[in-house]
C-alpha cells in the first residue's frame, strides 16, 4: 500500500485526486491540507510515502515546504502537482529537493504512474522538463563537486539512476546486493551535495555521465 498525502488549496483539485485514488487499492490517501503550515504538521504526523504538493498555497509555499519535509522525512517522496510549468518554478522546486514534477492538466493516469514510480524508487521527471532544466542552468557543472570523486562503481550506479532504474533493478544489472546499491546511492548524493535522485540525474546529464538519448 502506497500512503499518499495531498496539499492543495483548491477544494476541487483535492476532491478530484481523492476520487481518482479511490479506484486503486494499492494507493491510500491518508490525509489532506489546504495550506502549507497545516500540511507540514500533518505530513510529519502521518509520515506518508508520497506527498502531492501544490506550489502556491496560503502560508508556506510548496517550494518552502520541500526542504522542511525532506529534513523531517528523508524517505518521503515529493511530487509537485501544479499549474506552473515555467522554468523558474520547475527549477526552484527541483533545486529544493522535489522528486517529481507534474502539471495539473496532465492525464489522470500520469499522476498514478508518477506515484507508483516514485514509491518504487524511480525518478519522475520527463525528458522535456529535464531538457528545460538543463537549459536554465547558467553555471557549468564542476568536474568534481567534492574533493572525493565518484568511484567507478558509483559512476555505473549513477548512470542507471539517471535512466530511472530503482535500486533492485540496478542491483540486478550490476550483480550487486540491493543494500550495496543503497549505500552507493547514498554516497553519490553526499558527494554531489544533492538532496534527491532527480538532482543527481540532472548532474549526470549536465556533466555528460548520462544522456537523454540513453535507452
């Protein structure tokens, strides 16, 4: 069961998502909030697996909430669901640590797919958004973000993370245990100074480690 929380100040949106999730027994809506402050309190209490988060809400904005949620609940995945598709909002949300980004006019099955993908450990960012994020970045990626460069195995792992593979799939492809892959991913995020697999994917794309054309 995937436990989902949604934060959106529009009642019609919340009702629509509520109705959508009711028809899927593998997903449970555990809570809702119409403002950022209430959302943060309830999310900490309910510890959902995935948070559907709007960017514009009374109180704390979605962008402000992202690092607060990640700090309190590092394993909780955050899917931005918003009407803002411009580069400024997308870039700010991903930089803050969002794991996925979806527009409100996307087909309903895209929300379900994104929820399941994030819960399974996949990144949830489209090639279009990834390309726009790359174009938005003004500063070139450093060759080595830290004095401790990625090892060959960590680079292999990062390439597969960038292609959207979950830890179990990476383990199978590299003939490693899943716990070893989890350790590699943790080391990668620490060395690159990033908060999520999505940010690590963007680094891999910027630095040429991975490509949007990879299979």
